[in-house]
C-alpha cells in the first residue's frame, strides 16, 4: 500500500508583511545581475576635498608659540620674588606658590632634539632625561651640534622595583626581564654619536640576584671596546649594600662612579624607598673607591625638602671623611606630580652658591650647585672630563684635596643660578 502524497503548503509571500518600500531597498543576491542602466550617484558638491593635515601643516608650528620672546629682563628683586596664587572653586580656594622665575625652562624643540629621540627609540634605549622629566633636557639635547649633546642612558628597562617619593620613574615588583642585547645596542648607539663623555644609569632591580651589576659592567666593557677614549660615568643603585656587586661595576673600566645619597640622613626615610639608607649609600661610595682608587666618586643631593643647615653640614662631613667622595652636586627638588612629595622650600641661587663654596672649602674636588643642577649635567661633566684627561696626560690633579676648579679647566665656577 503506497503512502498518500502530501501536498506541500504554498509558502506565503515573504515581503507581504514587510514595510512598504523594503523590497526596493533590499540587497540583491549574488545570482542577480546588477542592471547597468542604473545611474550612479555622484556628489553634488563642487568643493574640492580637503584633508585635515593640509590645514594643520599650513598653520603655525609649535616653535611659533614657544620660541624666544622679546621681553625686558626682570630686575634682581623681581627675579627672586616668590609669587603666590589662589586656586580652586569658590569656598575651597587654597594658596599655592608659583614656580620661581629662575626655575622656568623652555620647551624642548629643534631638529637635534628630534634626531636624538629617534636614535634612542630606534635602538630601544631609555634615558633618565625623559623618564625622570629632567628640566634640562632642552639644553642637553637641543644644541646645534649633536656630538656635543648629553644624554644619560638608563639601562635595564624603564621600570624600577623601588618607590622613592621624589622620583617619577615607573615602579613594579616584577619588571620585565632584561634585554640581553641592550649592552651591545647601547655601545653601538654611543659609538655612532661620537661623544667624549657619557653617563649611564639604571633603575633598581631588586628582583635580580646581583641587582643587575653584571649587566651594567658588561655594557661598560662593550662601550670601552668600541670607543676606548670615551669617558664613562656610571650612576648606580646601592645593590642592597652588596659591595661585591659594587666592585664588579667599579672594575669594569669606567672612569667615574656615581651614587646619589639624595638628601640628608634625617630625611632619608621620608624621601627614599625604605630599602635605601644613608649609611648604605656611604658604604657603596666607599667600596667603589676602595675597589679602584683611581676612580672619581660622585654623589648628589636635593635641596628644598626641609633639610636644616646642621643636617647639611653633617652630611657633607660624612661624605668627605668616611667615603672620600670627590664630586658633589646640589640641585632644587621639583615635584614631578601631585602624587609625590611637596616642595618645602624654593632655595634661592645665593644659597646654592653658598653651599658650593662650603663644599669646595671642605676639600671636594668639584661642586656643581644651582637650582637646575642635576646629578648628570653637561657643564659638570665637562669639568670632570678635563680632570680625567689631565690625569691621563700625567698632570698631577688633586685627588680628594682642595682644588680651585678654574685652575683645572680654565672655566669659571657656576655663578648664582648657574645650571652647571
């Protein structure tokens, strides 16, 4: 017996329940040929197409806004005057101190500045100039001659394992691993520039067994292999007080060993990471000198954090008597962001000059002191470079004894407000 044939129910028209005009707007299937007779829509506008970048390039450049302005110089009393301003909404206004005139710097511009930045990015290198927001970057990078520029290379990445309250470098308990090619890239970049003096620094890497000392020493050795006449300054961390790591870097072929105490002993717990102490920093500087007596040792201190005159005297005595430090620099602490320590005082250029003279009288080989002075700055490096070259030539230049800087280099000492 055969099954009865079932008649299929006719499908309803799919477009019957759709809004009017829908069918004309629906897309054709691939099997349907598009009529060639349909006219193509054309733009009715006769205005030519304008690209946004065309307007932008035709307008004023950044240099037109930040270039030198012809203004009358301020008198001495006006330049040293501290101005205040009230900020905030009504009812919640607070008074702040404006940045003094002697601390204002131009915005970095120029072809040389761009070229150095491109070189660094192309070789995946970092500088403390950028990471720490140094106010002197326009001077160090923006000159007319790239070979005379100064860039402080920051090794071992851009992320630190410590969190000092004055520093704007990124922090993390577990930074990325070291780049094994960084020593070679750094040496290659510096040999291309043809610099006479270079400063290397690094983030703290407490996550590494040796704190990165081997990586640092390898970089210096490769630089010296490619450019034997280049003078190298290493600004290192404290390696958690491990003097063996300090000795490894001190014996790697460098010329200047720098480690910053940053502030006086009493303020160290509030200013620096809890793992850093004043005594530990003294031991680092002492160990470097003992490992290589021919090294010039160097440290730096920030003023404006609330230090007293007695605390400054005590710090300088200990640096000279216990660690035999040769070079010291003083600079104004400047708050990087609102998350960092507040500035307690804007120290005047006259006070910086006073501490410069006191340091020289105590027997420091050289002292750079001024509001914009930083531990690595080209005028101070020029002086140390002259000292090292004279020593290589066999000229007896004092080591740790009182010395007039002008007698060594023929330069004048930094004047009030100088940025040496």
